[in-house]
């Protein structure tokens, strides 16, 4: 896996997106650093990145986000840092969560999605929360929330007694 | 699926260990029981106190590790009870045998240290080391199998360990460098995990592993800084894979010094100084042996070796 350290300027952009998108303050990542591959941005400790074996390593830390037009945060990252999020968090009831696990998507009201105003065609990544615990990421499009939790993890969630 | 097996011990196995395993009849009777299921609370994600306040699992403190707990349910029922919780999905819990929590405790890693787990997958001890270091510093987790690395990565991701660097080297070709602390949890004949994994036990297997472990311990010691610590562990009882291996290191490196394995709350047996016709240095007593009937966990052997500064 070809790994490239994320430059200071890129790091600033990543952190700004996290702050703008989910209200996660950049201070949360103060002692951490980032590197990227073709498909993913990873987060790890600064010591990992400085280690003499880094260039020969398979990987380090955990997946942080997938770069596309906007950064898509990973489930692993959200389960670790999601507690710092202040916006775009959708709190689901037991029934809604069960529906999301079963169907893969559910309809949610704008209010429960934390959106104050009705906007036609509103879309974007949301943090899925249940009992104030961030479970992972979802994508909101026209009132429908689609689960973006990876398949393998979804299987664990499906077997969990909620 | 672990924790399923109750076993019939081969007669050769009984002959071999009757004299060295204390309270042997009890040991035999425990081989027919399902072993205790235990969990580690992942303090990277939740404090143990907070977890205990919210969980519905019926837990009992493991005497030697503050973040480790035995489950009241045993066997299959126990593993199911854990893996089907939301906490498990969230990576707040890790299914780990109580005795396998001991080697990281002996290693006692600190936040600013450079630590190597040279045979890391699937990552039980690596992720425990990570939480003991408060998810700071760097742990190099090495394994040479892609399949096992996949399991290691899954565990690291689920538990949220950002201080682990994964490498895939053959142990004998691991690049030179020095670490403050090295854990060698060596591949072994798994006698102490017989109730967990199905193994086709024979003495041939022991001899084969012993040769490999001797080469591995020399390599691991070479990667330990002067003043640093190497912890050697296996989940087997065979002295050829335990005391013999440590003795081999002591014979080859004059700066290797054994230290007493002592963990508060854990009552372990001393290492052996004699097995069949072979005698070992008296200092081998400083190693620890845990048998499955001691705490109804898996069996383990642990040695703590300091590389002296010259």
C-alpha cells in the first residue's frame, strides 16, 4: 500500500471539513497526524508517522475518511471521535434504528435530522446516533437516511440486542 | 467458535504432565469443563466504571487486571452474550481470555515507549498494550500472514487504536532496530488452549515448535534495547517450548537476565528447573506458569527478560 504523509495544508482542509460538517473541533486531533493512500485518509499518532518502520509498514492507525467531493468519515473514526460532534447528528429511536438495520434506509423528519429549515434536495453525511452513542455514518437525501456502515460491521449491529 | 470444546486428554499427555502439573486430577477434571469467558473493557472508548454502570452483562472482576472481567455465563452462551451487545459493536468490549491478559501486564508499557509485538495477530495483546499506553506513542504490530493481519486490522479498527503500526515481516527477517519493550507471544502447540481450539496433540509438534521458538527468542532479544524488556509467552505447558527456550537464550546472551514475574492478584506457579532428564538453571523459577484449573482460564507460560546495560 503506497502511503503518503498528508501535508500541513491538506491537514488544515481535512480538519476544517470535519469542523464545518460535524462540528468536531480541530483540537481533538491536535496530537494526531494523517497519511493517505489512493482510497483513504488514515489517522494515527505522530510517533507512528515518525517511526523508522512507517515507510515499510502495511498501515497505521485507523481509517479516517474516504476522499470524494466531500470527505466521507469512516465508521471507525466516528465511533472514536464522534462524541465531539456538535452538528448533523441524527438521534434515532429504537424502532427507527431497527428499520435502518433491516432496510438499509429509513425516512426521517427534518427536525430529527437536526435541520431547522426545509430545503429542497438537501443532502449530506450525517452521524447516526442511538442513546447518545455514535454508531456510524449515514447519507441523507431528500428526507431518506441511508446507512453507510460497512457490511461486516452491519452484521454485528444486526445481531446486537438493541 | 472458541470456548466450545471439552476434551479427552491423550494418555501420552497425561503421562507427560502428571508429575509437573500440581493437583493433576483436578487439572484433568477441568479439561472436561467449559472454560470461563472473559472480556476486556476497552478504556480507549469508555472508562471501566462508566461501562459497569451501564452494562447488562453479569461480570466478575479478574483479580489481576482492573479492566478484565469474567462473565457469569460460560461457554457458547457467554461468547454470544458478549458479541451480541451494542457495546461489542461499538468496540467497547473485547473477548479475551483472562490468562492472555497477563503478558501485557508483565510488559507494563509506558506512553512514551517504542513497543514491538513481533507476533501480533489477531491482536488481543496488542490492543491491550494500546489501551495501557492510553492510545499514545507507537506499537509496532508484526505478523507475516495476510489472513491474520486482516483479523488484526479488524480488531484495531473496531477498538479504535491509533497508536499501532502494522508490519508484515517474517520474524527472522524483521529489520534491525531497537525497542524499549518487546513481546514475543510465540506460536506454540496450544496445550493451554485445548478447550478453545481443536488441536491434534503429539510430541512431534512440540519438538517442531521448540526449534522455531529458540530462533525467534534470539531474534526478539536482539531487537530489545539495552536496559529494555523482553516478555516471552506461550499458551502451552511443554517445557521444551518454555523453560528450554528461555534457557537457550540465557546460554547465548550473557546480558539476558531473568526477572521475577509478579502481578498483584495473580497466584502463578514457578517455572520448572527439571523436566524428565533435562535440568534448567534455578533462576528459571522466576518464570510463571498458569494452569487451566487455577482460574478455569487457558494455560500460560510467561518469562520476563531484561537486557542488561553494559
